[in-house]
C-alpha cells in the first residue's frame, strides 16, 4: 500500500506553526494563571494561620513537660496517656511537640 505524501507549502507551514504557537501561548497563560491563583490561596491561608498563631500569647504554647504540669500529671503519667492513644491535640514543630493551653482545656472538658 503506497502512502501519499502531500507537500505543504512554506506559507501553509508558517500558518500552522503560528496557530500552534498561539494555542501553546494560550495554554501557558491559563496554566500560569491557575498556578498563581493556587499560590495566592496558599499565601492567604498561611497568612491567616500566622495571624492566628501570633494573636495567641507565647505562654499558651507548652512542650510535653509543661503540658503534663499544666494537667497536674507527672511526665510519666502524661506519657501513659499518650501511650494509650488519648493524646490531646498537638503540633509538631522544629522545637518539638507543642500543646495549646486552650486545646488542653477543651480536651479535659471532653473527658
């Protein structure tokens, strides 16, 4: 079976390449706009979280030892609570595990 090859004129090839180039430019613009929107949403969320954390006083955040003392438990007793899977809400940070005084209070009320 013989294949037929149609010769494309340079003008037609230039037109097709221009169309493809325009389509790619439109796709690129749309994709970049979507990425920009996602980044703006993430930045807004991070700013909101940072604002909330900043509004909380530094004294509100406690490490495990301070949380145990706040709950009037020895560190060993607090470790047992954690081992049983009854750990209060906590946050992992570069400084270690942190507990919020407010969330510890809520955890106690729920028990």
